[in-house]
C-alpha cells in the first residue's frame, strides 16, 4: 500500500489537500474572468454614454 507519511491517513490527507487546491485555483480563475467581463461591460457602457452626448 502507498503511504505518503501521516500514518494510515496519508492518502486521504493528500487527496483532500489536492481537491482543496483545485477548488481554490478554479475559484480564483472564475473570479478573475468575471472581473474582466464586468470591467469590459463598464467600458462599453461608458463609451455608449459618451457617444450619446
């Protein structure tokens, strides 16, 4: 059996650590994408308002 430290709980601990890391990275990535999308939308709205004046 593969044991990566931590007694008999090594596999469980490392799998949980890996899943947590994946979730944090994906959450950060999604937040950055949404942030860029919102700023692009704001820029479009500002340009539309400037053109109307």
